[in-house]
C-alpha cells in the first residue's frame, strides 16, 4: 500500500555538473510616464551594481485583495493603520476599511466612489480624509463633510498629516492648520505667518508631508523643509547635502538616522549629523512622476523602499531586492505599510492590494528560485552546510541562505525520497526507483545498491548505520563508511515499511504494514498497538515517539492518535483536536524542543505540549499541501518543511504560539440603515438588525475564523457564523445585550466578549401607557364584575340562607316529630297505655338495672308488689271501663308519690310492681304513705258515688346473690301472705314484720 503523499515511480535523468549561483537583475517599470530621466541614472546604475545584491532569492507568499474581497477600487493611493482598524485603503474610487476578512466601502457623508488622496489619524483618534475638493472628518462609525465655511477653496490632490501639535492640510501646495471650534465645527487657517511664507517661498509648492516626532517634514518645491511645534521652519538644500529633487517621504529608523526618498535619490543622515548624504540605490532614477510610496520600517528595523519593479530592503550594509522573480507583482505602487504582525501590505496600481504573508519569519523557495520542480520529498545539509532539497525532478542546492538554488547530485536521479549525511560528510541519497548512492564531499559519487522494490525512506542512525525503507522490506548497512552490501533485515517481515525514527536512548523504531517494530541493542521486537484498548489497524502510516515515551501515530485514514508506551505495548486514543479529526496525516515529526509537527493537505498543525497551532498559506507557508518526510531542523531551531510547490523555512517557529488574544469589535449595529447606539431605546420595527464586526487580525482564510454571538434577552445559546457581517431577524420588544466573541481556529484562542446593550420599545398598543390603560380598564372591568358577582353571591347567599333556614326548620320539625314518634314508640314499648306506668317488660328491665347497681354499690333495694283488692268485683259490678278508670287513677296516685329514682310498672292485670332503691327494711314509713295514698281516698271514676278501692302490698329486699326471679318470688310470697291475712295491708317478706 503506497503512502498518500508518496512520489510517482522514479525516473533517472542524465548527469549534470554543479552550477554556480547567478544574480538576476530586477525588471524596471516606470510609474506612470517617462517624461523625465535623471542624466546620471545609467552611470549610477553601473557604478553600484557591484555594491548591491539586486536579487533576493526567495519566493514571497503573496495574498491578493481585489473585487472578490470587497475591494472595488483597484487604484490605491494611501494605506493607514489606526487604533481601531487594521487597515484603511484610499483609492481613486472610494475609501475602504478592512474588517479582518474583507474590505467594506465607507460612505463619506452619503458619497461613494469619492477619489481619496490622503488620510490621517490625530492623537485623539479623529480621522481626516481628503477627497476631490472635499474634506471629511469622523471616525470608524462615520464621516462628515466639512462645510465650505469650515475649509475654503479646497483643491484636488490634498495631503494630510497629524503631528502631535495639530492636523495639517496641504491644499493646492500651501499649508493650512485645521482647528476645532467650540460648536463641533472646524476652521482652517494658514499654518505659517505671512513673514515665514514670504521668507520660505518653497512652502507654496508642497509635494509631500511626513511626520517625525514633533517635526513635520515637507517636500517643498525641490527642497526639503522641516517645521517644528513652534512653527519654526528649516530648509534643507545642497548646502545640507540635499540635492534638488521631488522629496516624498522622510523616515527615522531605530538608530535615529533619517532616510529621505525622492524621485531619483535616496538620502541618509546619520544620528547626530547635520548634513545628508546620498545612499546609492540601483535602478532608482528621476524618470517617474507622481506620488511615490513612502519609506517604511519592518519590525526588525530594516528600511523598505517600494519600487515599480518590486521591493528593496537595507540590511547588513547593502540592499536586498525582491522583484517579480520573487513573486512580487509588477506595477506602480503609491502606498506600503507594515502591520502589527510584521506582514507587508502594498497597493498595486490597477490590481488592488497585496500582502506579503509571513514576511518577517517565513522564507519560501520554489522552482522560480532555481530548484528542481517540486514536490519536495527530502531535505538535508551537506558537509559545507549548504541546503539540499530532494525534489520530484532531482536535487537542488543552496549554498548561500539568501541565494538561489542550483541543480546538484545529478546522478541521484529524480524523486529523491531520502537524503542523509554520514560522519565523513558523504551525502547518501535514495530515490523512489530504489537506487541508493553515496556522494563524497570531494564530488565523487557511486551507486551503492539497487533495491528490488520502491524506496521510501533513508536515514543514518547515531551508531552510523544506514537504514533504507522500501515497499518490500527493511534494508541495512552496518558500516557504510567501510563499504559492505546493503542487506535485507531478516529479523522482521519482508513487507512494506512506511516510517523510521531513532529515539534518544538509541532505540530504532520502524512502522510497517504489520504494525510497529523496534530495535534495542541487537534484538528486534514487535510493539503491540491498541486503540482504545482494542485491536488497531495493522497498517501504520506515520509515527513519532518522544524521548519521554509519548507516541503519536497515524494510520491510513483520517485522524491522529496519541498514547504512552508501556513495556511492550501502547494504547492509543484519538486526538480530540477538531482540525485533525478529518485530515490524513502526511508528515509527523518532532523537533529539538519537543514540538510535534503534523503535516497534511491543509497545512501544518504544531503541538508544543500545551497548545495546538496551525500554519497555512495565509500565514506565509508556500503551499498548504505538505509532502511526507520533507522536514528538517537547523541548529538555530528554525524548521524546513517541504510542500507540493517547494520548501518553506520557518525562522522562528515559536511565533506560531503567540498567545495574544484575538480581538473583535462591534463596528455597527443598524436597522434600516440607522445606527443603533449603546443603551439606545429603539422603536419597534419589523426590519432586521444588521451587525458589522471587525478584528485587528487578518482572517482572510475562511477556515480560520468563527464568530459566535447571542442576544441576551432573546436567547442564551451561542449562534456560530463564519462571517463578520450578521443579519438578525426582527426583534420583539424588550431589553437585549448583544454579545460577540471571535474564535481563532489556527491558534485555538478566543477573544474577549464584546457587547452592546440596547432595548426595543413595544408597539403603541404594547407600550407602558397602553398597558397602564389596559390595566386600568381591566381593573374597572374586574371591579364591576366583582361588584356584580358580589351582589349575585349575596343574593344567592341570602336565598340559600332562606332555603337552609326553611330546610333547617323542616328538618328540625321532622326531627321533633321523629323524636316524638320515637319517644311515643319507646313509651308505648315500655309503658302501659292505660295507666301510663311502665309495662311488664319495662319495669322488669328497670329492675335488672337496679339489681346490677345494687350488686356493684351494695345499697338497699325494696321490691314491692301491689294488688288491688277485689278488683274483679269492680269490673263485674261497674264494667271494665270503670275498672280501667280505676287502674288509671291508681297509676296517677302512685306516680305522684314516688321519687325520681323510684320505678313503678303494671306487672299484670291489677298488679303493680314498685321499685324503691335506697329504702331499707327499717324505713317502711314510705310504704305506709304509698299504701294510704292508694287506699284511703275513694276514686272518682264516673260512678254514682266514688268507689273505695284498697290494695294489698308484698315487699322484699335485695339480698346478695339475688336475681330478679328470686327477689320477685319473695315479694310475691309476701303479697299472697298479705291477701291471706285479710288484704289491705303491707306484708314484708318476713311475716313477723307485717303491719296493719
């Protein structure tokens, strides 16, 4: 199985001799016309060719910005960096602002496509823009055009500058100062007094403005003028070493020296010197007219000069040039600036804007710099320290770090997949066809072996052994310096091998189609590879093992795995980083400081032990498609990476881990074109919100930037977007806080949250007054409803009360009737209907209760049986009705003389049973009183005369153990005894106690 990024089958090429590096002169192009040529230009050129390095051998990583990026004006006139904006671009057809990803045209007080000639920022952040006979003032949020009375007689081609002491306008060649008035308006007035203007007539023809500290420098006619904060003017001419020329830019470098650019001359004044001197610069003459790009410093303090044929840089006492052969676009340029990351931005007339990505720390070389056609498959250095690259079409050699590549080692063939240097300085090469060659430092070359299968890798380990990986086995040469034959290693299978590494302890590791093998001493062993505790794929594509035992491994599928080596096995887990989840790894290497480099088709991911970082073309990498195994590290820690187009040199890899937080700024929130201010209360509208964001970083790679936002008060969840322009659907009424955060996928960092609070008022029928009215009306309705309901409830309550009272009365009456009926029934059940006395069952029940009470309390009880004497005669003589009347009268008399505790009942016929609790045998006077009550007075029963009726009484007293039967038996016996002894008498249970 072949590697994803493995070269095609090798083809050999005829041997070629070493070629020496040659310098290529830069193409010269006029700016706009060739009406003037300095007569000394050709002489100066010839005199200085030997003093200057006219061609810097390097390919710039150029990013272009034009219509596709929103930059509609392609003729740039100035560039400006401000506190809140990474880049402003002045063009002949409008002003543009870079928001970090794209350009947006700025509307100048309702005007678009205004021709802009100059722009400046004051100390307080105010922005000034010079248009065509118009002047604008404002900030990032908008601009206002100055009224005619604020600035009169404005001309075209105005220039602006902002020294610390004010804003200066060059209007029609004269200098004016812009001053603020108290009413928010501005006023223009001459910068210099009349006497100074008369004394220095050159200041009536100002060509350029530059600021150096408190000094304002002006190209005045063909001289150079300096104006300080006190408006003192000094003119520099030939006496001060300033020849006649049109002077366009003044720059002070980090050493304090002054540089001045003219049309055909470059001046230099050393720190502390009083006069200027000409600093020779090849191919710079006076033939061009019009505004020249200003001088700038890069972040290393090197002076940069933009020319029509490219860019020149002063370094180490000489000029280094970069032109079209280095990838820079040809054409005139009015503006150049170095941004906060060290990248260079340049206008190109008619083509828009370009950025030299990675200018400060990444160098690139491709076929245009003399190397063989890429891809680059291997990288090494020879005994002389020259850089060698093994490319698709052979080996290229760079002797000078700033020079070009030349073909080298022609006998090595093409598709050089492996290069290594042995201790004697010999360079060993392997091409994909399987040819292994040795190249001695003295130029000799010999073929060492022709392997039967496709060559994959070649290394020389610390013991000096040569190892070669092929598609059909692992080959070794124990002592390559002493000769010998390259032989297949028999201790491991004859299969395809994909990667090889030696760790600090001397262990050699190789990956293959059947897993991972290692050589410790003279013993080979297989390392068991697991993934999440289970079996893994046998095919291993790439791996890297750190000295601490960390294992990074890639299979022939998307993703990267990581684990720790424990004894004879390693258990891997997938690396959770999002950028590595769906890419196939082409390159996996470690550097001397422990960083892990993972190359793939979208660039490179680098891990420093704590953080991941991404490297791609947008940052300066030559090409995103990285080649396998083309990785090398120099002694200074810089790193070389091979790609499908050539090789990139990272001079400072630590720059990848700049932990500076990305920035995000809410430029504007608008609705229907009307800006929304912080804390503003907006009237409700069905129009959406338009949100514009910006960043001070460059995110022109769409895959790098993620913006997330939310509207607290509407939703708390973050919504993700890939653009810096957001359209939010219409909002309901309420208080909201827009929160925005930027996520940098390259550096895996997030910006601080930017926010903007505002509120949306409800519609009039949802407004607080309307709601108050609704509440008032509702309250009135509720009050009326409550009153109606209350009256209804009161009436119903009254009705219910009446119904309840009536029903209660009925129930009480029914209850009384029921109770009366029950009482009557109870009375009827327990009383004799004739006499009203207890009937037989009632009196016997009462007797049982009294007996129970006597048994518990031991109090006396007298049981008396009363029988009316000769009552049958009354019935016979007078009839039963009279007899019944007599019985009723007897019952009434008997009831009248009893106590509440006494009980009496009709025992049967004319017999009555009387219970007298509490009466002992010694208190029989009550019996006598009862007897007399019944017997003495005759009874009025409706007969002719009252009937005399007597009664006989038998009495017995309760004894312990008595029952009703025994007690009644004794009383009955006493009654019969009373009848036997003559009736009308009381007879106790003992005969001797009887009384008449």
